[in-house]
C-alpha cells in the first residue's frame, strides 16, 4: 500500500518550496531581478571559473601600471608624425566634412577632434588619456579573447598580465601617434573574428567589417587584409559544415562587405585626386616604397628611363638612405607628393619580385626582436625604479616574439590536420595567426628602418604575445597532464609485474 501520509506531507512541502522560491527570486519585471541575476552569476562564477574575479584583478593591475607610467612621465609626448595629425585634426574640428588629406588618413585625427569636442580645443593631455583608456580596453579584450579560445582562467590572466603590464607597449601608446588607436581597433576586430568563428552569426561578421573599415582608414597597411580575411571566413563556413543555403548567405555577405570596403576606398581616392591632386590613399606610401628600394640598394635596377635618377640616388645613398632626406635633392621624384618616386620604386619591385622577396626574408626574425626605446622627456619620476625593472623584464619577453615564426607552421599543421578539423581551437587560433602573420608580412615588406619595425609592430604586439605565450601555456599544460598520467601508468605496470 502507498504511504498516503508521506504523500500528503511531501506535496505541501513542495508547494511551500515553490512559493518560497517565487517569493525569494524576483521576476524579470521586478526591480531587483537584474541585481539578483548578476549576484547568482557572480556566485556561480566564483565557485567555478572565477572569470570575473581575475578580470577585475587584471583591470586593477593594468590601470595601476598605466597610471603610474603617466604620473612618472607627465605631459604630452610628440612624435615626428604628430604635427601632421594635429593639422588634419584641427581642420576636422572646424570643418568636419574635410575628411580627405593627401598625407594622413582620417582615423586618428577624428579621434583627436572627438576628444577636442568633449575636453576642449588643443587638450592634448585628454587625447593621451583617451589612448590610455583604449589600451586598457584592449587589455581586457585580450583577456576575454583568451577565455574564449583557451577556456582556462589562469592562461587568460597571465596573457592579459603580460599585455597589461607591458611598459614597452604603454610607452608607445602614450605619445600622440596612431598606434594606440590602431592597436585597440585590431584587438577588437580579432575578438569579433573569433566570436564569428565560434557562432557564425552575421552580426559578428559585420562588426568585423566595421572594425576593418576603421582600421583601413587609420593605418594604410591594412588595406589588403579584407581579401585573405574574408577568404578565411568562407573556409571556416566550409569547415563548420554549413549547408549550401547558409553558405550562399555567407558568400553574399562577403561580396557585399568587400564591395562596400573598396567602394569607400575608391571614393576616398577619387576625392583625394579631385581635391589634392594626389591619386592615391596617402602619399606616405611613396616614401615607404622608395625607402624599401634604397634599403635593398635596388635603385640601379630601375627601367632605362630612370637611368639618370638612379645615378643621382647612387651618389646620395652614400651618406643617407632615408627617403625623407634624399627626395628633396631629387626634384624629379619629389614633385606631386613624391608620386614619381612611388612610381619608380613600384616599377623596380614589380620587375624584380624574386630579388625583393629574397632580400626581405632575412629581415623577419630581427624585425620581431629589434628594440628601440620610445621618445620621452628625461625627467626623474617617483616610479623610476619599478618601471625600469618592469621594462627590463618586458625586454626579455619582447625577445620571445621571434618564436611566432615557429608558431605559424605549428598552427597551420593543426589547422589542416584531419583529426582536429572540426575543433574550435585550431579554427580560432588560425584566425589570430592569420591576422598577426598578415601584419608581420606587410610591415616587414613596407618598413625600411629598424626603429620603424618596432613602432609599427606595437599595433599587433598583443596578438604576437597571445599566440606565442598561448602556445607555450598549452604545451606546458599538455606535458603536465601527460606526465603524471604516464607516471601512474608505469607505476601500475610495475606493481602488476611485481605481483605476478
């Protein structure tokens, strides 16, 4: 027979529990619902991964180190490129529709003008502080990115700590240069790319497109990234087994995105031609092209019509190879924003591509390790000793960037391997390695001075740190897990043989 008394006792108790739970847990319409949900999530997170706790700790450390650096080196630091950016920013501040300039892209000047609008005209310290905020945001995005990819709190915290306390990065973010803004845009775009790889959601893809447009109009070297990046997006869709109808939607969005991006670039070039008589994105590219030719001593390999100019360059490069110093002495190359210099250099490179690539290959390892300190006022501050100690440690870590060259084939093999084809880790790391590899290739092929390599690498140094140290931590974790397991297997085998 059934125990009716037990049933009668259990039923009211369950009903009471329901009433109590409904009274304790507020509904979405009640005022305390969101606070209650956050508190429950916080408790659950504390008992499991502790993402929020270590994220808050990383944020505190990151802000403390950055503020200490700003206090130790007060004032605003200018670079050689800063005056040109300020001229464009002032024009945008007074005439916001004058976006096109022959020398500087509008991305960073727009940030300066935006800060002017809120903090006051010529408030350069506010601009520097805004770049500091962007660096803090980039550090936290690296932390979130590491959580998504590695799913280990300690890995995410250590990688975020290497980036967030990196005095070298902070010293290049503080001056009024475009590197701080580009660093944040690239990190945000990387996070959006990984989110798309995980979810294949179109809103994530269009977030990537928005970041990419802003990045292209901030730093010209990212102009060619949409083609390989969107090819990777299509490859991910195929690897994830997307059905043909969904695949057509992805392909359509890719085509529309490419059309939008390069239409904007074309409109910018058209306005630049009509307004400034320069048919290009920025005149800086002419100096970069000529700088590479002079760096490799290839000026004598120009087509015959440049024979006289090549002879002039042979005389000038004896003392200096900087195109900014040489071109003023060659009027035939310096006119029209040095467009003839870019045309000549482009002809040399296109006619001798193998020689150009062969001479570029030895530059990849040193470009990752060459260190040049940033320009800052020689003022003694209250945190000189700890910051100097941290910088010494960061310089040691900076040398580890060269291991990125080993990470490229490693993750390429894992990405192409059949056993790991459908797993998330190779796809997500493949996206990050693709972005960092593109940045390394384009800056090494485009830069011509050793100190320039370090300055332009600052933009994607957080990705280099992510790939290198993420790979090291994954390898160490794999060895740690296999070590005790193999030791236990040997011990059990030894005891079995001993008993029998």
